[in-house]
């Protein structure tokens, strides 16, 4: 009886068609590839292939999770970002393509400026996607990353190891800069939570950690505190790059002027043409 059940096979294409209209075809193919442990090209090349009952069950449960709002990155356990593969978990934000601008600007600055062994700090590192992508492309710097979530830091450390950057970045559990005594930094990058309670209602982000997203009634509570604390931690010449929501462009400039009155502020647009990064220099 058991062997008869094991030998039952299910037509993969028929299974996929059961869900057509509920999820995009490309996503269904990815979920099947995940359940079947086959790459996506294999799925495309073998539409009529038969799969086992247990693979079909795994696929069905992945579809149910996806329909309940889990993103593909969480189901797969990783996200590609800046050409690298970053492990993610429900304790980390899923890296977003618009954040790559922080990496590009940092690398540009490192190559143009004459700083020897720049001290670089990433505040709210999450999966470590920003600082590790920079470290992968620029060896001659000292890297520190903080996060309030120990679970996120564990993922970041695993990502460092997998990218061949073990011990390259000092990861510290810290509420903003509290644990960083007397250190100064030439470059500070931060993609801290910046959403308002209203923006948090967006369904596509409902499975991502609140601690990675929400920041007070105007979304700037963390940046306000960070800028306050940073005044003690900046080198003579510095650059700060902060990711924001386009709607915060005026408020963030006022906040920066209040904390760093002599600083120069530039707003940078992401690929979609939205103001996304604030560049602060002196
Ligand atoms: C928007 S996520 C960004 C993660 C990552 N840097 C990225 O770009 O994908 C914000 C991160 O800030 C962390 N965080 C929130 N509050 C913090 C605090 N008070 N001090 C340090 N990190 C904090 C969260 O745990 C989360 O990992």
C-alpha cells in the first residue's frame, strides 16, 4: 500500500495550472523550483514532468504561504542584492534594489577621497547587505556594523562568512550608537526604519519585522536620534548617507540643519526617479 502511494506521480504542469490566476506564472514556477529542488531552467524545459506527492505537498504549502503574504525571498531564504546572495529571515528586512545607491555612493567617495583605511559605520545593518557589498568591493577600510536585533546580526555574520568576509566587519549589538565609545567614523551609512504608522499598513510589507520599518509618527524618530548621537562620532571630514522616504525630503533637511548646522545636504534619486538618499558632507 505504502509503495503504491509513493509511486503515484503528479503532472507538474497540471499542478501549476490549478493556481493560475491566483499567483503570477513566474512566481509559481519559482515556488515549484523551490519545492522540487530543481533550477528554474529545468522547470521551463520539463513542463510535462511528473513530480512526487511529497513535492506536490511542499509546493502547495509554499503557495498557501505566498498567498498569505510571505514574500518569495523569505520562502527561498535569500535575496540577490548588488550581485550577491544574502540570506534573509523574518528577523531581517529583505534588501531593496533602491538601497544599492548607498553602496554606489560610498564606493565613489572611497575611490575619490584620499582617506587611508577609512572608518566606515553601518547603522541598522539587518542582513548586512550594505556594508558587506561595500567590503566586497573595497578591502582597504575598517568596517563596523550595528543593529539592535541579535537575530538580524546572526544572519549578517553568516552572510559575512558566506561572502568570504569573516572578521572583516565588526558586528555589534547596539541601540543606535550607544555601544560605540569614543570612536569616530569617516563614512556613516544608515537605512534605519523610516515608515509612519500609516505607511506600515501597506500589505506587501506585512510579514517584515516591525523593528526594521516603523519610526514614530513622522518616520524620522531614529534619524533624529542618530544625528544627535553622531555629532560625537564624526571624523573631521565625513560623509553620511541616509535612506529616506521621498515624502520626508523637507523634514529630514530641517532635522539635519538643526543637528549639523554647517553640513552640506544633497538629495539623491533612485532608479525610479524618487528621492531616496540624503548625502550629508562637511
Ligand atoms: C530598514 S532595516 C534595514 C536593514 C539593512 N540595512 C538593509 O538595508 O536592508 C532597519 C534595521 O535597523 C534595525 N534597527 C531598528 N532600530 C534600531 C536601533 N535603535 N538601533 C540599531 N538598529 C536598529 C532593525 O533591526 C533593522 O535591521
